[in-house]
C-alpha cells in the first residue's frame, strides 16, 4: 500500500512501499556524509536515482554523487543562459506545449532541423541541459516525468548525429533519471535504422521500455491514447499551437 509523507519543500511524497521509503532514508544518510550539499535536495530526487538503479542503494548513491559533481561543473550558475546556446535555439527544433492524460509535460523535437555539420558538441550539451531543465521546471505538482514526440519527417544524412544522440542519452539517463515518461518516434525514415543500430546499445533497459515507434497510418489514433485532442499539437490533428522551448513558461 502507498504511504505519504511531506518532503522538505512541502511537496507530498507518495511512497510505493515502506521498503522504498526506508531505502531513500538510508541513501540520504550516505550521500550527505559523502557530499554535504546533498542536504539541499528533496526525497523525490533521491528516489528517482534509487528507482533508476532498481533500489540498489550503493549504485544509486554513486550515480547521485556523480550527478552533483557534474552539475557543479556543467551548470556553475545554476542555469543555462540562452546566450550560450543561441546557435542551437536558432534551429527552432524543440517545442513545448500541453500535457498528456497523466499530467506529463509534452516536448516536440524535429530531427530534420538539427544540422550535424554546424553544431558544436559543447553547445549542444548545454542545449540538452537547458531543455531538460525547462521541461522539469514546467511540470505540475505531483508529476516528475515528461513525454517527448520525436518527429523525424525529412530526416536525412545531414541530420544524422550519432555523437549528439549518445551525448543526449548520457545526460538524460545519468543526470535526469526517471524523468522520461514516454518517447514517441514518428515519421521514421528507412535510413534512420542504420543510425539506430549504433545508438541502441547506449540506451539503458529502463529507457528502452519507454520508446514507442508509431506507424504513420495510426499516428493520430496512437497519440490520442495518451494525449487529449485539446492538448495535442495542431500539426498532428490536435488544437494546441507549438511553442518554442525558449518561449515556454515554467
């Protein structure tokens, strides 16, 4: 039976079991001893790292402490400035709008707008952190996950960027665990599968379960299973216009 507790920031934590609750408590004792800044995070964050490592306290603690070290180096100011990712934003490839039926924020990515030849990998990594922070900050209370629609219509060799995909996976899986709720892959061209075979081994088992490849002929029907028409982007037969990530509100 689920149990409830208020977290330090006032948000209610719904535990899936007493075992999970107790393990988060033990994990907190360990990570706070190793890195006192751990006291600043709530139980929800620790639980995400714990769940990402199948409730293994040792593995979860190691991953979390690695995250704290990475965060201080990658985001020293606490946020990514739009001035530091202006080339990535100029491609207008990521939009945020609406919520699915579970209250998860929806992001829409257009793969054909990503230009492999012009990208700087360090700026791209900052861009990934920027968009993940934006998605997480815009979640309603009680929700920890987001949903992404990856639209690959028109995707070709100039958009194929295996290194960027692996970098995005590394950041999301190691530093934003248990944030992805579902990833819809739509309008997938045949040539994409060559790149997919290279990237696939870098996807962890939890992430693999959340990836759904959607056939064009049942696109709208599939999306409507998870997203009400009022929250679905107009380009997929819904009623909401797309909003660029930088214009989305938290």
